[in-house]
C-alpha cells in the first residue's frame, strides 16, 4: 500500500544538476503524490456466509432481523427505533453537547489556515511611511562646522514574491487542506459517537428500569411468601428455620436494588451531560424497553464501501495525506529558494517634496538561497517525515482492520443475541411454569420449602437474564449502525464532506 508514498520526486539532492535544472524549469512539486489507498480486497466481514435473518421469539423485541446486504443506512438511523423520546434526546445532544461546538471551531480554524496559506502564492505588498527629525554634528563635516538639524521624510511601497520553484508552499497548502479534511471527518465521527452514545444510554436507561420493575415484583412475591410461611409457623406446619431462610432470600433480592438504582442514576446523569445539561437540571424520559421498536431491516454495507463510509477511516486517510505532503515539504526545504523583491517611493527633506521627480527612489533585489551546511538537520527532518509517513500508513491499515472487526463482531453478536433471547425466553417460561407448579404443590403440602426456594431463585435469575438479553438486541443494533458509519452522507449539513463512492 505504501510503495507509492515512498517514491520521492528527488532522491539525491545536488547529485544530478541536470535533474535539478529540469525541476527548476518545470516548477514541479517535489515529493510523493498522495493516492488514496485502495479498498481492501476482502469480500465479507465474518467467516462463513452471513445469515439472511436472525431467529425470532414471540415477544416484543424478539422479532427476526433481516440483514440487507448492500443496502444504505439512513442518516437519522435512530428513528428506526420508533421512539419520540429518543429522537428528542439526540436532537438536544447534537445542538448542545460542548464537544460538537469544539470540533466545529477546530474545523473553522483548519479552514482559515488553508485560506491563510493560499495568500503566499500572491505578491506581498507593504506600505511604509517614515518621518524623522535629528540633529547632526557639524564636526563630522569639518572642524568648527556648526551643528544642524535635519528632517527626512520617506514613503515607499515594498513588493516581495517567493517563487515556489520546488513546490514547498504547494505541499504546505496540500498538507493544510488534508488537515481540514481530517478535522471535517473528526467532526463527523464526533456526531456519530455522540448519537450512538445517547442511543446506547437511552437503551441502558430503559433496561435498568425494566430490571428495577422485575426486581420489585420479585420482592413483592418474596414478601407474600414470607407472610405465608409465618402464618404456617403459627399453625405449626413449618419451623422458624424456614422463616429465617425466606427472610435471607428476601434480603438478598432487596440487596440487588441499590446497585440497580445507582446504575439508573449514573445513566440519567450521563444522558444529562450528553444533552448539554447539568444532572441537577435534567429529567430523564420515562423510557422502557417496551417503548422501543426493534429495527427489523438492517442495511449492511458492502465491504468495499465501508472504508468510504466510516468517518474514522476517512480521517485517518487524511492524516496519511498530511504525512505524504510533509515529505514534499521536507524535500523542498533542501533545495534553492528564489525571492524577488523591490520597492518604489520617495525620500525628501521636506514632506511637500516627496512627490517631486527628484525625490523618487526604487530598488530591485533578486535573491537565491541554498542550504549548504545544516549539520545534517534537513536530511534528518526528511528521514523523519518518511518515518512519519510509514507510521501513518500503518495506522491507516490498523484503523481499517479495526473497522472490519467492529462490523464482524456486531453481525455475529446480533445473530447470537436473537438465539440468546429465545433461549432466555424459554428458560423464563419454564422457570415460571415450574415455580407455579411447585407453589401449588407447596400450598397443599406435597413439596417442601427447599424445593420451593430453589424454584424461586431459578425464576428470579431467569427473569433478570431475560431483560438483559432483550436489551442486548437493541444495544447491538445501535453498535451495528455505528460500525457502518452512521449514514452521515445523507445529512443535509454534511454537504462539506465528499460523499462515499
């Protein structure tokens, strides 16, 4: 991939004068030209063939999800969850989260730096005006000559132009344009990260509320069972040991409430900050998993399109572009620099005489400078630029590999999530039926308390595991949309970014 970037427009400065003259005449830009890396040749994400759809379970959130290979992701992908509360949270986050404003300011800064560099290709004009009054010693003219006071007035316009013979300034402009492009995609990556974090936090909020509801229902059942056991102790059919065991079981369930309440509070605080508000001043929506719709049609980009859609990959490609231009800058700094400057104006002893013909002054200067000895600094800087190019290329490869791993992990996770939910639903139904049966047997004296306690604990674990399995399907769907790039190229305000091809 990096073979093109290691090719230098000038390999041995000063060794071939004819080559240097050719460069001078053509005014070319030395150093390697950037070429966007080709998409990876892989034809898939995970080993084996991607299933067309996932397993289904007959509950809300258990619908089968279909993988639509080659389809495009919508810009506002979060609307696929069908939750007005989620839509409102993301709207608030995109408008108020400080990191977005910081990234936007950084983008403006990068663009202004580009505009500033464009100015070096035009002549520089500077106006100077000077008025001076001084006393001159007459002794410098002749012994005994009296001192005298003089006035000097001067007005000039200076013109200077640096000839970009070897493209050092053009490479600098190219580098700054790449910096702006990288910042543009950093901003888009921030949008994607923010929206994904808000969606994931909202799902976490809903799941935690469902876990709290389930736990409170289990506590109510345990309290009811404790009342029954105490009544049976009074009747002599059970012992105090059974009461203590049930109280211990009830206390263990109650002990799970504070961690869940803390998790809920932390998620509420996170959502407040993500939407640009202080935790004290924000109120989280009363969102539960049942309020969310599980997206059933999942667009999955082709592997050849992923590198063009992921903003982190595009940003890293721009970093690679910067490093490529830096090699050209370091090479140009080793070559001659040509500057042409001149001035025109007037100089007189009286201000009113500045415009008289005899007061005109002018100058013209052509200067060529060539570094002769820098203690090896310029060559070392060029070698450092080449090393930075190698580093940027390796980082680009790693970014692409990580992106494909993200997609592969999420696709397999969604398939396994569906299987896990189905299994957890079956486990919950079985534990619920088993508990109901043993509870009836216990009520008529057939089953003992230990059997009932075991059935209760099995039901508790299955109930909570089912909620977590359901939440995983929503969370991993968000992760897939994020891994595929988020559909930024369809947004109205993404017009400054080049769309994927």
